[in-house]
C-alpha cells in the first residue's frame, strides 16, 4: 500500500468528469457515491477532482463570444473557471445535505502551477501543501480540475480533455493509493459495448495493454495520464457510479495487485481485439 503523509491509512483520488455531472440528480448521485465510500472506509481520505457540469464550458465560451468576437485569454480563462468552481460548490453542498463534511477548495488552493498560460497540464507542477492541510481536518476534499495558476497568480486553464492527467498528477503528488476515474462506462472492454454486444469486460489489465488500446483508438483514459501513472507506479481504477457494476484496474502487474478486490484472470487482448476497439466516451 502506498503511504501518504496526512495521518490516514490511505488517500484515494477520485475524478468526476463532465460526462457524469449532467444536472441536479447527477450531483446528488455523485454525492451519494462519495458518501458511501466515506462511510465504508473510515481510514481512507478522498480527494475528489471535478469538471464543470456537462455542456457548461461550451456554454461559457458561447457567452464570451457573444460579447467579444475574439475573447481575451485571461478573461476567458476566468469565465471558464466558474464552471469548475460551481461543480466544487454544488458537490460540497450535496455532501453537506447528506451529512458529510467536505472541504471545498478553489483553484489557488489546489496547488497546480504552470510557468505561463498555454503550456498545458503536462507542464504543471503540483504543490500538495494546501490539500494536505485540508485533509488534516476533513476526510473529503473537493478540488476543481482543468485549472491552475501561473507564476503571477492568474487563473489559467490546462486544455480541454486533460482532467484525467490532472487527477493522476494530484494522486502521485499526494502518494495516493490509487486514482479512480469515474466514467459513463464501467471500465475497459475489448470493443465498444455500446455498438458491440459481444464486447468483453476487462477487470484487470496492465499499463502496456491500456496504452496499446489507446494507440488503437480507445480514448477511455487519456494516454498521458496512463503514461504518468505507469512511471509512478500508481494504480488506476476505471469505473462508473454504479457500485454493483464491474470495474477495471490498470496496474504494472495486475496479477499481484493486492488492492484489487477482484480475482478475475487477466483477459488477453490480441491484435484483432485492438483493431476492433472503437472510441468509448471518456468524459472531460
């Protein structure tokens, strides 16, 4: 088990993308999921990375373009940031209503920094001090994805679709036991289950397998996130909000991963399977 530095047995990072956060009911459902996890393991702390509600980032862009034909980067980033911050606040309020106290952090408290706007999440540096401090008082901490600050302290965006990598970077910096990516499908399959009824679920696979699937066109998990987790020895869990649904663990050595509760044998994904894989919705 990876050892963290906040006095708890473990820290898990959970990412909720825009494909999950679609409205009032979905925030309530996400809060129920987090609340159940909070109650089931009193020795585990949770850092929850959230995206803006589905469609909100595009709506904010349209709003900006209705005002100015070419919105300035600084103003647009600040406007965009309100989507993620609303998600942080909404989830915190739903958790409060469910009896779970959670710390809701803003972008400056999250600790992600880049040297200049436009460099993207891969160049971000993470200072975990604020999150670790929050974890000493709360077992659930909610932070915005997609956002960082530059060296001047200005809010900047990290590029569309990069929140998987954001969550992995936080998990590595916090020495988390794992990074859970909540999707609208329950993990990896040998083909897109939405179009192929014969697609087989993969409960365990190696980083090499997941990267091979990414190269074949499966964008379920961002490739850079897989590469970073692989280099750091960080297990990734891909799952849905449905507790009874299967999940997929991606590790360096799935057959010896003691955190994985499933004992299913790793299914081999051959070249024909890889060619058959189609794009599966990964969320933001």
